[in-house]
C-alpha cells in the first residue's frame, strides 16, 4: 500500500474540484438523475405488467383491441392509429433535437421555430391519446354473460347499456362472437345460434373501467395496466408540453440570449426525448408483442 | 450567491465545439436517425400485421425480433438524440450499467420465474380445486 501512496499522479487525470467530474453542467446532471429515477418507475410499471400478463396466462390481442381509426367507422385497421401516434412522437422528438442543435449555434430564430413545432407535435399526441382512451372506455359492442357463466361478445356496437339486460332486443342483423379479442379461436356465430345464446343472458357489460372491461372479461388487470401505463406516460407528455411551452416563451423573451447559452432547451430536450424513449417501449410491450 | 447555470469549464463551453460545420454534421446524423426510427417503426407494425399471434415458434421468434428492434431504437434515441454518446465515458456508464443490471434481474426473477410460479402452481391449482 505504501507504494501506492507515494506514487505521484499526473494532474491531467485528477479532478481538481473545479467544475464537474462528469464534464456536464449541474442542471443537465440533475436532469439525468431525475430521468434515471423516472425510468425506474416506468420500468416498474412494465415489469408489473409483464408479471400479471404471464401469471394470468391469457391476454387480449392488441391488434384486435386497438383496430379502430378516427373517421373510418367500423373498418378494421389494426394498430395503425397507435403507429401514427408513435410516428408523431418520434417526429416531435426530431424537431426537439433540431431545436437543441440550433441552440448550440445560438440561432434564436431556428430554436423558436423548432420549439413551436415540438409543442404542436406534443399536443397532437395528447389529443390522439384522448381519442384512444375515449374509444377504449366506450368499447365496441360489449359482451353478455350466459347462465353457464360463458362470455359472448357482440360483433358490433348496437348501442345497448348496462341497465337494459332484461329489455335488450335481438334483431336479424346481430351476431355474437366467441373469443372476439383473440384468447383462443375467434368464431362468429350465425344469427340463429346467437339468438339461442342471447336468450340465456344474465349480464351485459360494454367498454372499460378499473373494475371491469369487455376486452378481458373477468380480469380487470388488462384495462388497469392500459390506464396506468398510457396514463402515466400521457401525464409526462402533458408536463413535457407545458415545460416546452414555458421554455419557448423564455426563448422568445430573449432570456437565453442574455445568458449566452441555450442550455435550458437542452435540458427540456432531454426530458422530451425520454418521453419518446418510454413510448418506444410501451408501444412494443403493450401493443406489439 | 454564485450562479450555477453558468458553464465554467471551457472545454465544454457552448461556443467551443458548436460552429456551423459541426452543425451540418449534427443535422446529417439527425436525418439518419430519423429515417432509421421511422423505418423500424413501419417494419414493426408491418410484422405485427403479417404474422399471426399464436403459440407457434414463428411468433416467438418474431417477438424476439421486435424486442431487438425496440432496443436498437432506444439506443439511437439515447445515444444520438439525448447526446449521451458525446458525453464522458464515466457518465455513460453511471447512467446505463446500473439500469441494465436492475432490469435484467427484474425481468428474470419477476416476469419469467415468479409469474410462471404463480401461473402453474397457484392459479392452475385453483382451477382444479375450487
């Protein structure tokens, strides 16, 4: 040990106590630390999701649950809307990184332009998520429970409500579907067969809330994880849009010109890219696999 | 009180490395990453559309491919968009290595082992003896 202590260490490798050992400013380092802890939170949510999904064994297929697109009626376009949302978020991440790059060159006009586009992209994503949530909560047809405790879904939305179980009327165009959301072979029954099963109904439910959902009858976890994971992410997008907007106001006011650097843009950029990063994982694990 | 939003280290200072030429190179890499992320997303959705989700080996392989594509996307977002690739090595390691360790053991112990135990031992038994 004495040999070690007598060794002289070159000053070029020593941190002299001035500046940061990571050669990164205080604010950026703190943002990274915050992002690490936030990543652990999202990691925890996704881990819990993976655990429940494998422990339960059966799970609805995302391509059957998320197959609607605004303005196309009952057309089946599996995952196209989510892909569009993903694309919007990626593009708004790109405009953010362009704002950061313009900030490095102290180009205030460009920073302003890219920040405005980033805020618009974020708002677009938020509105898409509002539509997605409202569609998910409303559901697409609902299901009946028979006297034997089996579940049958309606093929389309016929506008029934939970209260009408006793007074629901069966018409010639209606059909019931077995395993509509893909847990097992999906099978559409004929109108006569459907009528027979329909007469044995004891319960009707459509849409989703924290206690029940039509996508995975008997298991609230599916909707719960949808609400918590996309909701927590959506909350991050919301706060990201607010932060970006406030930074944009500061850019327009000229605060960073006076300060001599646009590091605040870089810090909010880190947060915004992190939101995109989380969505890449949510997209894969909640919607794709 | 001393301000902490000033960057004192000259090597890191904004004006030092960020001239117009550097900007051109940065924008070039941004374009590359944008195209890569878009293409990967389109491929992911395309695969999800073409290959049916059943219990086949084909789908199991596809899942692994999708996860690898996700990790590639994540790498480019963190290293290029968040500029972690340009930071010092010690910062990179401080951020990435603990997280990877944490995730690996959480995935192995909770998602793979514990969930399998709950599924086969607890839930399946409940089905047999209600």
